[in-house]
C-alpha cells in the first residue's frame, strides 16, 4: 500500500520528504499451534508534504487502497485499515480511513 500511495503522490506531482515519510504496519493474527491466519492489518503513514499539497495528499490517501493490487487481492479475507499523520507545511493532521477505527495495541 505504501508503494501505491507513493505512486499516487508522484502522479499528482506532490513533492514529499522521502526520508521523513514512513509506513508502520501492525497485524492481528489468530489461531492455535501451527495453523494461524492474519485477521487484520493496519498501516499508519507518517507523511511530510508542502502546505499547498494538503488537499491533494488527502485525496491520494483516500483513493490509494482502490489502486493497490495487494489490498484488492486480500480485502475480502483480511480486514485492512489505514491512518496517517500528515505534516502539510505548518499544519499537522491526523487522518483515518473513513468508517474504520485504528486497532488498539
């Protein structure tokens, strides 16, 4: 998903700080013994973009799961969510995927 988001940002000509931008992934696994399965995945992005790119970045975040082949391949079997800490110029925003809550640690 991070690669798809980076592509969405590049496609919109949004300059972002590649050194300060990261993705952290958490998963929830269920099962006993040798038989386990992934129940949920949550991706949290930490992005830094120019202030004037805020709205376009928010649109890229909202749209990127639909363009991600991995997400589309497993979305019916694994609950996938995302959130982001977006530094757009002087603003810092917390953004969550609509309709989904971040998993608790």
